[in-house]
C-alpha cells in the first residue's frame, strides 16, 4: 500500500500504549487576612479546574497516540531512503501510515487534530520534535528546557512557560543527540555538556544527567534572520539618534571599542549593528566560540574555535585563532567574546596597527569591564606589574559601550564611556552619553530618556579630521519631560 519509503515485506505493528503521566497536585491560593502591607499584592490566578483538566486529558491522549504512531513509523518507514525523499512525499507517506494505524485502532480524530498530529510526526522524523514550532516562532528569542516536562521561552525579554513538553527523558536525550551528532559532537555521561550550533545558526547548549539532576538542561539562543541595523535599534529605543551619530563616527575613525553587558543584554546585536559602519574596502577577521556575527561587508573571514575531541586532542582555542589572525593581514579584528587568556593578544592587536578592532565582554558597568580585563590578564598567568597592565588597557581601549537588559525586559544602551588615559595608577574614563531613568509606569515599564552628560568627547578633533564634525549640542544634557 505504501511507496518506496516503507520497508519491504512489513505491515504496521501495534505498539503498546504508554501510561499517562500522573496528575499533578494543585493547591488553592492562600488568602491573606493582613490588610496593611508595604508589599505589592500578588496577582490571584483564577482556578478553572474543569476546563484545564479536560484540555490536559485531551493532550495526554493525543500524546499517547503520537507515541504509538511514531513507533509505527519507525517500524514501517525505510529510514535509509529518507535523505532523498522530498518533503511532500514524506508528508504523504506519514499521513498514509498514520491513517492506517488510526483506523486499525478505531481512533477518530477531527481534521485539526489529525493535521497537527501529522505535523508533529513530521517534526519527529525530519526536525527536532517538540522544539520545531518554537524554533519557527520568530517572536521567541530563547528556548530553555528544564527536563522533559518544563520548556520555557523568552519573548520581549520576559520568560514564560510554554505548553510544549517531551514524552520523557529518553525523548529529550534523543533530540539532543540528533542536534549534536549533526555537527560532529557527542554528549553522554563521560562528556555531559556540549556547545553546538543549529543548522540556522542558533546557539545550542546542553547538559545531561548525572550532572543535570532533574533531567537534561537545554538552552537555545535563536539566530536572528533579519540583520538589525543602527536605524532598527534606534526605532526599538535601544539608543537615540545622537548616540548613533557618535557611534558612527567612532567606528568609522577606527576607535577600539568594547561592548560590555550581562547575559542577554544585546551585546552581539550591538556589535553587529556597529560593524555596519565599517567601510566595505577593509579586511575584517572575526573570531568566535560559536559563529553568530552577521557582518554585511564583502571582505570578511570568519573563524570558530573548536573544543578537544574524545581523546582530549585537536582543540583550537580563541587565542590560537587570534594569533593566526594577526598573520593574515587584517584591517580589523572582531572577537565575538573575550573571556580568557586571548585578552592579552586582543589588547596587543589593538595596540599594534589593528585600530578599529572590537569585542564584547561580560561586565555590569564600564569600570567593571576594565577590572575584568585586568583579571583576565592575571588569570592568563602573565607576570606584569598592575600599572603596566592598566597602561596597556588604557592605550588599547578607546570606548566602552554598556548594554543592559532592564527589569521590564527592554534592552538599552545605558552608557557610552571613553577611556582617556592614565592618571597616576588609575585608568581615567569619562561618560559622554547615558540612559537616565526617571520612573516606572503602573505596568512596570521603565520611564527614561537618553541624554548627553555635558562632557565633550575627547575624540572630537579626531572626528573632525576624519570628516565627522559632530555638533557640540549632542553632548548637552537633556532635561526630563
């Protein structure tokens, strides 16, 4: 009855149904009798037990049916022929096998449920199972899996729990193995964590038992297909026009820039946007642990570090890539993130003719970013007096752009700070732009505005000589409305 994708000489086999997961206990919200409190009242969640129970039972039943159908697919599909199968042929074959199994078991589904079931089965065979709809949803930035029954997503900087679940830990491990094996890596008890990249460029990290206690942990930072430019970030409120004009001058006049910020603050997005100001005639080399940068220039060489193999050999560190990059005649070097001993080579590159180089670093403010550079040099085992280390940093770094994710989930460029040199044993810095917070709305949205600090840029003359004569008015403070 089936086409060439079915194994010859076999009929569909009935798989034993699996037991439905136990019903989670629900507790009623506790009523507080206290009338006066400084704390904000908690949001009461109305209980709709009957509707939720019906929906939960329906999903559990569909999940059982999907497990049975998936086993039938594995028994009936000719897996060796899947690589050459077209999407339409495979979908038709899955629909045909599913239809026969449902008929044999006297299971009746409506059209929508049958279509959803066919799509989920296709995702299991060709894609990443339950993760596929989340990966296709462009409004989702991060996917965070805490074991097989908890999948969280991030939208607009806020975490929320999705209704997506895996059948069990084995199902989740099978999807993880499918991802890492596609890029030539492995994850198991002897190597319980892995960093990889999905086919679309999304960053993938997983940690499996026994290190992950309550089930495998997965985080996926989705790859943005649309390249966000400076204008896009201005429209989104990440910074204003005056700051954009200043950053354009800074990048075009080849200042060395560090983008500082916490996890998920938008450092890579900011670095991508800043790179759009680099002239198309320049040769750029990028070095990353996981390739995420989307540079728009013609002459770009991309490098990606590599972890050691099973035997502990073959590692290529970011420092190895950086040392080799210096021999490849770059005009600018962009390091996706500086986090280890490669920091000394990065600073030397900035000091030795590779002006205009850029990198990101994890830090909460510009002063902390400088301290982290000092600490990384110390951790690299390089014996240098502290004053010499600070002199090297002050000479190499011209500008620190601080990105931050605020409490309402918005990402803002909260500070642009110039490194002006040394004053005694201390690195001197001056802030030229900042985000000034003035309040909070009842919806917990931050009220604020971008403003100059009144300090004129230390690089004004450099900007003018390169043809960027910025008006002094852009550095003037803006009063709150």
